[in-house]
């Protein structure tokens, strides 16, 4: 890719011609570009928007939908339309309201005057992040969205792609009416459909079906490293509705992204979720552009040539989640990988000497304690800390 094109996508772009009064309901064909900064907090892309003139912080979630917590709906003037049922990654169902948001703005020029948004139960994780909800791909259905993780910003272009980006170079997305960016990607000798999801933490999450397909095809497409059991994903149904199952840690020798960028030695967990997902850490390696109106996907690598990502895609051989017991956080083992002296349900009292007894009930407490480490020491036991276990990244 030329230096000029990288500048246009990665550097701060400016308005070319004013006049955009809406994205979803635009009445103009004037060309508009706008750049919106975001923060990365607990592996989420968080940015500022406004609804009905009031500021709001959202997670950018290209694999999700527009949602807002119920406790904020009245403040932002959300009109409730009807109730409906949604399913999460574990097929757990929950009742939500479909609402309409007036004057929903992102950046200087993008406005939804009657934007649809789901009103969901209040979520402590969202509260901890200081956000009111998420913005999904359907918000951007009439624009080109370029996500630049390295420079912490995304760019909106309307109604065309930025200059120098050819339609012929794009890869068709299978959006399936959801505006989710599902793209065929070469994995070894096979092609599988992968969802590019900024709302998902981590790098690659391989579905069990795709793992079996790659394994059956042979040719070194995937290598199994460790097997375990437990809980990989918690959806809207919460921990109680999540499903424990057999899990694998695998290595994928070569993935070739659209445009030709090769990623070598990609580590991934395998679980029984519906689709294979590239999470937001994959965006470390290039700018992703989603041309929603024309259904095209582009990947512009920050560096040319193959990149070995083995070190960046390791995973801990244990997962620990909080439960609330009599108003206090109890941290419990919910997944183990390989040969380790832990069982599902073991209570964790401390990590590397840090007492967890009075910590708030949030998974990021664990993630923050483990950040930047390759091994850690847990104290576990039923009634109190009685034995020591060393965990590691694999």
C-alpha cells in the first residue's frame, strides 16, 4: 500500500465538503470525512457520542448491536417501541426493549434521527467502564468505517471510500442482514468465514466446527496444544446461563488475511460458539476498513511481510471469574487447560500475594493482576487459602 493511502487512513482526516445531515437517512451526496478518537480500556474501544444533545460514552462493537442500559434510557430520551427476545453466545435468552434514539450523533456529521437501539438490563461491566452501551455495525450501514487501533481513532467516509481505495481490491462481506463483517479468510489450505469483531477481547477465537474442518483437511492447518474443560464465554444471560464444555488451545501455523498479510503461529482457544471471531487485538496489525453500503472489506497492514504472533496469542491455562456471595466477591476457577492441580469451582484467595477477599466482583481485577506476566501463584482452598498452585501462559 502506498504511503499516501496510509496517510489518508491513519492520519487525522478533515471534512471535505459539509452538508451531511444523516448517515442512515442521508439526503445529500456531498462527500464527508470525519475522524473520531477512541480510548482502549479493558480491551474495549470506547468513544464519545451524543444522544438528544447529551454526551454519552459507548463501546465500538462491530460484531454487536446498538444497545443502551435501561438505567440510562429515560435520561437520553429513548422511546420504547416493543419487547423482544435476544439470544447470547450460549443460546441463553433474555427479554429486552427495542427503542428509538433521537438525534444520535457520532462525530461532527453523522446523525441518526430515529436510530433503533436495544434497551437491556443494567450491566456492572458497562458501569465499571463508564459507558452506557454499545454501538454496532448497523449504525454505520450507510458509511465506510476505517478502524485504526494503533492511532486510537476511526474514520467515517460518506458516501464513498477514501481516495485511492479501489472497489476491486475489496473482499465481499457476508453481513446476513446484521451488518456484521463476516469475511472469508485463508487458514492454511482452507478458507473459513471469520467475524471481525471490535467488541470481542483477544485475538482469535476458533469455533469448534471450524476447528474440526481444519483438522479434517490436514496439511498442518491447525495443531492442538492443550485440552481442558470449563467456561469460555459469558453472555447476556450471565455466568449462571453460561455453558461449560471441552475446550482446546491450538496453534494455527498460517493465516492469510484479505490483501495478502500473513500471520504466523496464531494461538487460539476453541469453543462451541457459533462462529470464528477475530477480536480487537488483531486490529494491532493493520487498519480495517468496512465499506458497509457496498458490502466490502479491506485490510491495510501497518507493516508488510509476514508477522509471527505466537507470543501475543498465548493464553492462561486457567480462567477465574467472580461470583457474589453475601455481597462480597468470591473468585472461582471456571476453566482449566492441560495438566494443572486445579478443579472447576476451586476458590482463589490471592494472586501473587494480593488478597482478593475485598476486591470488587469484576473479571478485570484478575486480568489486571496477571497483566505482563507469564506465570503467577494462586492460593486456593475451600474455607481459606490452604494450597499453592502456579499457573502459566501457554
